[in-house]
């Protein structure tokens, strides 16, 4: 069965095939599934994470919002993993470490997620931590690391 090629970055596709009315033979397994794998380079679509900052606060937590942008709207969903890591800010003390998967839906160009920042009354300089993107599906990585800055207010 011929498959028509295209240049659209898209998810895997599948179709069913069923045999019937054999002549000169009997049917064993009569149904099958064909799978079309995407072979279009996604290098034209790039994921980029921005930097973010938030005032620390004296207590409680505040949300530090990171935005991940796609260079253009994709024909299918784009996903990537993210993970935090300490810089001058300490995981567990200054911010809540996190990992996860972000999704940019078909037709969209960005998404965002938050990292919790913990307030304190300690006199200290501004502190930073990193959020790194990895394992993209449907795009390639542009800027992979965003810097979160915790602005002191002590």
C-alpha cells in the first residue's frame, strides 16, 4: 500500500488492513496494522526557556513562573522534560526542587510552569537556580537552561 510523504512534523500514524475472500488459500490472521513513522526533521522548530525572577518574601512560598517558547506553531503536540538544579540558591531551603514534562499543544507557541520559592528573613544577596530542558519530542532544543533569580527583600 503506497504511503504519501509530506514535510509536516507530526505524530506517528497508523491504519488497518483486513484481508477477505481468499482464493486458493485460507486466511490465518486476516487483520494487520500499518504504522507510518514521522521522518520529517523537527530542527526548524526550537524550544527556548526564558529566565524568571521573583521577590523572595519574608515567609511562605511564592511562585516563580518560567515560560518555554516554540519558534513557530507545530502541527502536533511538542513535549520536553525539565529539571531544577541549584546555583547559589539551595534546593529545599530556597526553592522546591522539581522535575516534570511540559506540553505545548498543537497550534500553540508557548507554555509555562512554576517553581515554588521559599521566603525567609535572612539578610543575603540575590540567589539563583537553574531549570534545564531535555528530551524534546516534536522540536529541537534552542536555549536549554533558564535562570531563576530569587530577589532578596531583607
